[in-house]
């Protein structure tokens, strides 16, 4: 057996040393993630009027913690991740139930658990948990099984349970992200297109029934999206100020720390949901497109890793993770531009926030674990060759 053949056999069994795993790591992807996070630090510094407090220092500390967590997850054997995917899902589901009965209330929503040093938002973790649980389930099915409706009942329950709990918080944006991310996984697993069309038609038909069930502020957000001028000092204030700031940035922006809409406090939530607007005001269209370009690089890495992976579990995890990342970026940017209703989704690696940042770093850690273990052979129960 040649040295190359010997190494390939060891990679298939997953018998890699820590050094070999570090060698397999995609360090260029780590660089791009750090580059985006660094832009976030500068924008939080600007949002605080040239001060490291209260946001930049805390965000940098959380990112450092997230970086260690990401590299640690990347080193974990992907077969262990698969074996404990259902356990992780169940734990996060329990946390969602806990939020329902003892959650912290803020801004009219009950979404967090107070851990003393951080308010944990389990619905953010559920985005990852659903991806892992669905990837494990579909990994054990053949393409013929996936085509049968009876094999889709359990994964639909896996998605529906947390979505109902998240809607009760209420958090429509996160619930939609979980549903859309799961929909992509169903499609990639081999579910036929006509089933999606049937589901979409049924959803559209149910809109008149669902409308009265929405909270008043959710109805206002949708009505404001259709016509922002209907309440310029109330529900339409955020999006109108956001559009003014975006337009005032022009091609090259007003300059770092020179954004008038943000620094005169016309722009709300500039450190979280509307931070992209502040960046576009200070660095213009060129700055906004540049940041989106960095996100596109990370997305390309993610899809390349999914294509390179040899096992179904890794492919689905990579697709699920990168879809979640794409939804974060797309919904936030479209939201601040007024292309979709405001649903409170942060900009990944840029917006201030503990659980959202750690969730993104966890996603990137899983993506890198797929890349490091891309050649490992995985049986249907997570062993090396358990049939």
C-alpha cells in the first residue's frame, strides 16, 4: 500500500491526530470570518460615538470566546456530532419550553433565559439544532424512502414543535428562518418539488385565517412594509429613517464616525438590527457592496465544502449551516432597505448580540468540522461502517 493510499484509508476511518486535523482546517475561511467581525468592531465603535464601551469591548470578548468554540467544534469527530444530534435538539427544545414558563421579558417579547452573565436566546440555538436533527434523520434514509410521505412525518414534527414555541414568544423572524432553512434541507435530501408547491399553495390559502392570529405589532409591521408613510412617527419611523440614512451615504459615504442620521440618534437600533444602514451611511454604496462581497466569499466556501464532502450527513449539515448564514444576511439587508417587513434579524458577525454571535460561530465550527472530516465514512447510526 502506498503512503497516499494508507493516508486515504485512515481519513475514511477518521483516525486523524490533532495535528492532522489542524492541517486539514480551512484557515482561509477563518481569516474571512475574522475580517467580517473586525468590520463589526469598527461599526460598534462608531455606534457608541468613538467609544469602546458599551458594545465593542463586549463584542470582541464574545467573538474571542466564539472563535475558541468554533475551532473546538471543528476538531470534534463529525460522527460524534451525528450521534448526539437528537440529544442536542431535545435539550434546546427543553430550553424553549423553559422560556415559555420562566423566560425573561424584554421589548414585549419573552425570548431569553437569564444566565447571570448573558441572556441566552434558545430560539437562536434551535436554528442549529433543527439542521443537525434533520441531517441525521435524512442521512439514514435512501432516496426512495425520502420520496414517501410517511417518512416525512417525523421531520415535519421536528420542525413544527420549535416553530410553534418560537411563534408564541413571539418571534416571527426566527420562526420563518427555521422553516426556510428546514425547507432547503428537505429539498436537498430529495423531497419532490410538487410537495413544496402543495405546501406553499396551502400556506397562501391559510393567510386569511392566520392574519387575526398575528400580534398587533406584527400586523402593523406588514401594513407598514406595504405603506411606510401610513404612520411615519410610529410603526413606519424605523424604516423611513433607515432609507434616509442609506440614501444620504451616496457612493462613498460621509466618512467613518461622520454619519449624521446615526450619530444624531435618528437611526434606531443602530448597534443591532440597523447596523448595516449605519455602515452604508458612513462608507456609502461601495462600503455596503464590499461587506456583502465578504459574505458572498463565506457562502462560496460553504457550498464548496458541501460539494467536497463524501457523506450525506456532512453535505446536509454544510447546506443547512450556509443556508442559515445566507438567510441572516439576506433578511437583515432586505429588511433595512424596506424590501421585506422588519422582523428583527441581526447582521451576522456585525450586529451586537451574544447568542446570535455564538450561534453563528457554532455554525462555522460545524462547517469546518464537515471540511476536516469530509472523507470520513459514516454508517447510518454514526459509526465507521455500521451499515
